[in-house]
C-alpha cells in the first residue's frame, strides 16, 4: 500500500528527469509528458480509491519510525488534492501541445512542469514540517523557471515580483520551523499536534502560528499579501497560467488547513478572530480588483484571490460543515479556474488578444466556444445547478449555523460581484460585435483552436457539470474528509501507530 | 553564548529587513543573503550550543551525558544552505536578465507586466506547426 503514497511523487520526478534528455525533440517531449501525466492520474486515482476504502494510511520513509523519520500520509483531503493535481496536469499537458512553443520545450518546459507537479504532490502527502518546506522549495524553483522561461519583458518583470515575495515567505517558513523545533523537539505534524498543547508559553505559540500564517498566507494570496499574484500570473503562456492558478495558491490553502486543524488545533487563540476577518477582506478586495480590470487573464487572476477568501472562510469557522464547504470549494475551484484560463487561451488563438476591448463576436461566430466559457464562468459566479453554487451554499449555510451573519452576507455579496465580472467578460468578448468586423480588409493574425486545446477544455467543463449534478456524492466525500480534519486522532494514530 | 547568538540573529534580521525594503534589487539581494544567514544561525542556536565535545556515548552509559548539542538542527541547516544557495544563484541570474531586459534595478520603475499596454513577446512556432 505504501507504494501508492510514493508513486504520485516519484512518477512526475522520473518523467521530469527523462524529459531533460528528450527536450531537443518537442514531439517526443510532449508524448513523454502526456504519458507521465496519464500514469500519474492512474496512480492518484488508485490512492484516492484506497483512502476512500480503508481510511487514512501512512508510510515511514526508510523505515525510520515516526516521529524521527519522514512520514508520508494520505487522508481524504490529501488524496483528493493529489487527484485534482493529476487531472489539471493531464489537461494542461494536453493543451500545451499548441500553447507551448518549440523554443520553450527546448529550454526544458516539460522538465520543469513535471518537477512542479512532483513538488505539489509531495507537499500534499508529507506529514512532516521540514519536508513540507523542502517540497515547497521544489515547487517554487520549478514555478520560477516556468514563469520566466519565455524571457519576455513582462515575464521578467512579473517574475521578479513573484520571486521576491516568495523568498520572503520561505524565510518566514524556515524561521517558524526552527523555533517550532526549539520549542517542541519534533517536526512531525501528528506529533506536534500532541506536543503543542503541552507547551505553556502562549506568547511563543502565538508568535509561531503568526509566522506560519504569514508564510502560507503569502503562498495562498491572502489579504494583504496577494499583490504578487496579479502582477505575475498573466505573463507566462496560458497553460502555465492555468496550472499556477489552479494549484499553487491551493497548496498554501492546504498548508493553512493542516496548520489550523492539526498542528495548532488545540491552540488557536486569537486566530479564531483574525481568520474570518482576513477571509472577508480577501474576498472583497479580490472581487473589487477584478471589477477594475480589462484584461481577460488579469480579471481571472483577481478572482483567484476572492475565491481564496471563500476557502479560508470555511477554515476560519472550524466546524465540520464549514470545512466540508472548503473542501468542496477546492474541488470546484481548481477545475473551474484552470479551465477558464485555458479558455482565455482559446480566445486568444481565435482573435489574437487578451484585451477585452479588442475582442468580440465569439458568440455569433463560434457559439460552442461561448458555451464552453459560459458553464465554468457561471459556475465560478455560483449559478445553480453548477458546482460553484453548491460550494458557496455550503459555506454560507455554515456561516449562518454559527451565527456569523456578516460573513454569510459578505460571501453572498462577493458572489454577486463575481457575476458582474463574468457578465462583463461575457458581454465584451462574446456578445459585443467583433471590433474587427468594421475593418473587413484587415488580415487577422489569428488561427483556429486545435483539438489539443479544445479537448481538455471540454473535459474540464464536463467535469464541472458532473460535480454540479452529482453534488451529493462530492458533498458526502467532503463531509467525511472534514470529519477526519475535525477529529485528528485518527490521523495521529495512522502516523504514530498504536502506542496509546 | 546562546544569548549572544540570539542578539546577533536579531541584529542581522533587522538589517536584512531594512535592506529588503529598498527598491533597489541589488540591495534586496544583500538583504536576502543576510536574512538567509540569520535564519541559519537561528536554527543553529535552537539546537543548543552547550558543548564542544563530540556527541559520543561513553562505553558504560546508555545515552549522551547532559550538555550536548542536538544534531538535527545542524542537518536542517545543511539542507537550508543548499536550497538557499540554489535559490540565490537563480535570483542573481533572474535579476541580471531583468536588468538587461528592463534597463533598471529599481522595482518602482518595473511596471511592464501591469501596464495597460498589451506587452506580449512574439511566441515561437507551436509544435504542431499551426498558426500562432
């Protein structure tokens, strides 16, 4: 069984290593990456199946008993995150056939992409704080590379900001780890969960929780630490933007969930008051920022921020239903957001721009592409019966249950403002007559989206509809996952064994 | 000794934050190097600086006698140094390329990515030979 925990990390690592050798041949590179992504999806599927059947399971690397060695552990949350990573990786890899130029492949695009996926899966599966740091670094280095591989002016500019803020986050993280070890003598998350309540020094615990909150808050693009995201996410090729937007901030969210449901579970102190406020401010600033933008991908980037607010909202309430809402939101958001970025690339392919002012007439000329956009966009905005509606409804219901009426109000209003943004894109890009139709003689510097682009978009859109219609199944899964988070005893037992 | 190290870490951290708040990227790099070293020193101090003796268990005893330094933080530092070195080399190259492309090291003047003008590099030819 332990192979299942290692495969989702080893497979992309191996594919990345082989990709170095075939990078001079773009066709081979793509096939290799596609095969790697396919195998990875199978491995992730098996892991999810196993965890769903038999509950949390762990393995100790090199047979060093926990808490001394490195533990890999999968509960339902980890397993579903790995599964989503695999799905997005597969979609993005297929899409990149058209999107990624020959030159970028020669520079090692697919190596970096595979290493990125390995880093993300490692972060989801590890049960050790320092190992989490190492996976964060793997992920960061790969993302730095992917971001600036094209070496255009805007990429270098966005890259500098992205790198600077992420390095600061890394330093905060490692400082926190050092102090945590000094305080407790362990870095195993399950062990920490038991040891931290025994520490009497409340000030030190609060300081540590704040350090980690700031470090993961930067990664997750929480208010007020999100400015790097809209500066960088629209600069790389579309398929890279898509995998970044789907997965990278979510690793930050995942780390926050682990931190506040496991490591600091017994001792949240003032975080209980701080987190809801941060969540609300993140939602509001994100959606208002999006309203002011006129570039397709920059609108979507700002919406990542407001959506991150929803996920932290669920975490901040600390009830079973709220955490289930966060997990449902993660599933919904990763698929929809990556898909919307991919669609922005399809439209760029059709009309040669991301600027709303230069686009138009897609509904009239390519009605089915309009349908492919319509479903994820209005799922994001929360229209029933699409996936986003259920995700938002669970979170609002959870806020009402604990009498946080203002949070429910903010969540609902931000949902409405999201509709505004999506309507803006719909009206400008799809309904408005194409600005080019007036100049009939203008030779269009554009092409047609290939099957490589459309197949992943169609698949992800179908997945959104399936999640929306089969919401009950996903919800039951999310409730079970939330149950594991609320009562970490099971997790601790899986990691540390039956020594109680 | 521990107190001295703690104060030193504090001074280094303060100086590095001051440097990192600068708009000049060169100063930011100096701040980053200093901050990385401050954090490594912190990790080192956390593992106790109590003894200069090698961590060997005497023949009759079952465990190390009392004042000994914890070896784990030292292993963590080694990992952190290696990772930090890789990051630093990348940052140097990135900043140099940014300076070449943008003609400045002042972050305030780096507004290309967020300007309204559509700034996209000409893409290279896609793999399947189709139009871009």
